[in-house]
């Protein structure tokens, strides 16, 4: 088998549905399999989602599920699924990602031409269609980390010396080797995976991708940033209702990384991490936010679909929705959005190519919020 797609699931059923739908589209014409491993989600809709996919007509033969009774952590779950996978390449996905199918094919073709490649990562987009800097990074050395914490990387974003944490001196327009890739979407050849024996399960959540990339480099492999493949990453959806746990695991991974790779610098790095942990409670990054607030608000919305006859009541209930049928997204004039009274655009994503949806997101006015309607449960996900 050529490809095994591994998705570690925890909560976030609506995002998982979208991720899985896109992954199924991407591998439809491939010799591939998809393995979803659930880390003991308390949300019963995850099981309902599995039942929905099993009842599709025609059924998806390449899809299998693993149900853990305890949350083993991201890296351990990836290793567990990889041990069961049979693909020549392993694609690890977060459930809050949305992959573009054609880009995956290009990424696989690129890897085949790079015998020294140990991993490949795509061009990640955030919910506003902007480039996510963690798509490719430098190693988090004490110096790189200090420049990031002090804000120097933001002041001098293109400096090789001061913006090394996010590799700010590197262009994002063509494929190239980089130090660190983001674990939200990482494509790894089987031989490289076996050479480093997978993720270090000491990392429960966060940091395992950085550690893996470092070990690949130590084995002589190269990690490639591949911007021709676009992937939407909604970020932190599984942990959005647990900001304290999010914060704890984030800083715990830093301590583990220091213990493992900077043992002679622990005397000052560990106290610095402890201090950052204490003040991080005031950071917006670790505050509770709900990404579904727009979907539940009483405001009007614009629903874009290719269907000319559709009833909005089963999907949107009492919400005031204007339905705008279009044959293709490029036919929809974005300038009309600025004159539109709705602040929310709901896109029936299954009607359009994912690449077109990404282009639409990137060109939307910043004052507006884009939502996707999931294909099967008709849930609304605000990006």
C-alpha cells in the first residue's frame, strides 16, 4: 500500500467530520488507507460520526477506527496507529485540518524524488486564510526562543539572527529543506519513521513534532517545507474547552525538550519556563474561546451553494439566511460581500473544490467570518 493516513481524534466531532471527508476525497483514487484513532473522547457524537461513515453508500472500504479507552496522548496514539498501518508513506493529520487533495498527490511525487527526505510539511493556512508561521520553523534553541519571547522576531521578521524561531529569513514560495515542521500535517516515508522509531511518547501533547524533526536531522534526513500543498489548520479545537490543560501540556513539553536536548542548560532554562508558565495565564492564547459563537448568534448569514432549490429551515432553523446559488466559487464576485449586510458567509463545502474554498477564504474581507457546512451532519464550523 502506498499511503496510510492517520488521524488522532479527541473531541471536536464536527472538525473531524470535515477532516475525514477531505481525506477520503484525497485518497479516493490512491492505493491508500485511513485510520482514525480516538483518544477516549467523551463526546458521543464521535461514535455517531463513525456510524455515519460506515453507512455511506457506497461504503468507504479504506477507513478503519481504533477506540482507545484512555487518552494516551498524541504521539502515543500516532505510534499505535502507525504500527497497524501498511503504507509506504505515513500522513499524520490533526482532526482540525482540511487538506487539499491535488496538493497531496504533488507532495507524494516530490517525496519520491528526494531519497534523503525524512518528512514533508505543507503550507498551512489559518482561519483567515493567512500563512501560519509554524508551517516551517528553526530549532527552538535558547537564543531563538529568547528572541521570540522578547518580541525581536516580530520586530525583525526577516532576520536570520533574530527571527530564527520561525525561520523568517526563508522564503515561502518554493519547496526547501527546513529544521522543523508542524505535526498538524506531516508526511513521513516509512523507512525514515522506522529509523527513528516514531514519536517520543514522553511528550503527551505538543513538542513531539519538534523532537521528531530533530531526531530525523540527527539520522541524516532532511525535512522539507512544500508550499505547493495548501492545508487549512483551525488550531486548538480539541483543547478549546480546556485552556488550563492546554497551557499545562504546552509548557510541560518545553521542560521535556530541555531535559532531553539541553541537559547542560537546565539550570537557567527550567526556571525561565516556570516563570513563563506563571505569567501565561494572562495570555490570549490560553483563554477560553468558542469558535462556534458566530454559528449560534442571531445575525443574518449568506449561504453559498451550487443547488438552486434548497430549504434553509432544516439546517439553519430560525436563522435569517440568504441563499445564493452559484455554479462555481469564482463566479461569485467578492466585491458584493462588502455591500452585503451579513457578517457571516456559510459555504456548502461539498459543492466546490477545496482549493477554490481556500482561495475564497484568502480573498474574503477581514470583517467577515467564513463558516463551512459539514457534508453529513450539516454542522456549521466557523473558521
